């Protein structure tokens, strides 16, 4: 199935411009989706905005956005006012600065998109921008209106193309939950055993490593229901909690047992 282009516009660096298209690099179209039904009639249930006091449905033209400033007291903001404070959607990715590649922590990365030239005329300009970033080992920073929001984006050379990442805003990234004791000393013997355990479990990356087992079980359950056309209670997948032994597991013993198991453990494929 051909990928649907999400956005078309221009990539610009100073006076160099290239027509480009943007396509999401990930998809959730394969995820199972369910409708909410009336159990008795099997009709779908609709979601509507209603007045919290009168419980009457509210037409689209009567809906407004409000910022709470007190109990039952709001500042009303019109759509036009909200649009005026945002970045003008000029359909141009104007790279205004560069930062060293790898200098931005992965926690800031949000969604990846494939950025590709849209025509033969813009291909040369696109390639010049990409190779210039490669030569300087940098990534570009720009701003763009996507998903109805103004977003900071990062442009990273990737093979013959460019990956455009939307970035989290500064107030969306939380500080670390806790600080480790940097002065804590690790036992050399324990570290040696742990390094061996990690090495024994190291394999080449395969997409199969991150498959969703829940989706697989749900699909199997749905297929079974479709065949039988009767409602059946699915077997419980809950595991019984291990019985407490009352003993504290020694990390050295645990590592030795883990390494012993690794000897006969087949590699995943």
C-alpha cells in the first residue's frame, strides 16, 4: 500500500529552496480498534458535547474555548484569537540554526517523519542541504505547524533522505525522578558477571523483538469469537504472584543462576 503524503511544502536554508513532502515514519493503522455499542441493541454509541448543567447538546457554533480563572469563571478565547498568536502556516521549513548531532537527548524526540524531495528540480537543493549537514555532523532546528500545533522540529540526515522529528516542548519534559549516588562503588566481581550476562543476551536487532503480544492474543480471540458466534469468556491471562520465600535474593547468586541458564538458552529469531 502506497504511503499517504501528510504534508507538502518547501525546505529552505537561506536562499536554497526545495519542494518537499512529509510522511509519518510510523503508523498505528495496524492496531485493533473497537466501537462502543449499546449491549442490548448492538447500535453504536455516539459522543456529544452537552451542557454540564442543562444536559442539553451544544451545537458547534455555540462551543468556545475558555481558560479557568476561578470557580465557574472563564476567560473566553475565540478561534481567530488563538490563530493570531501561532506561527503562520507558510508551508515552509526554514532551518534557522544547527546543533551538533547527538547533542539533543533522546527524551526530547517525539514523532519521526520521512522528508523527501517532491520533484527533480528540488532534488539537487535537497541533497546539498543534506550532505552539508552530514559534512558538518550537525542537525537542523526549525519550526513548523503540524497536527494543529506549532512545533519545534529537528532535521537529521538519514541515508538518501532526511528524518524530520517533532520535538517535545521545554515544559513537556520532566526532570529525572531521582538522582543516583555517583559515589556508590560497584563490586568488580558482580560487575564482571553482569557484563558476561549482558554479552550472552546480546543479539542483532530485529523488528520481531518489539512485536505486541497483546494485539496478537486479541486477534486470536476475535477470530475464535467470529467462528463460534457465541460469547465465551476468554481464559484468564493473569499469572499468580510468586509465593514469598522470606529470603533476600543475593545478587551474586542470581547472576550465577542466570548465566547458567544462558548456556542452554536458544537465541530468539
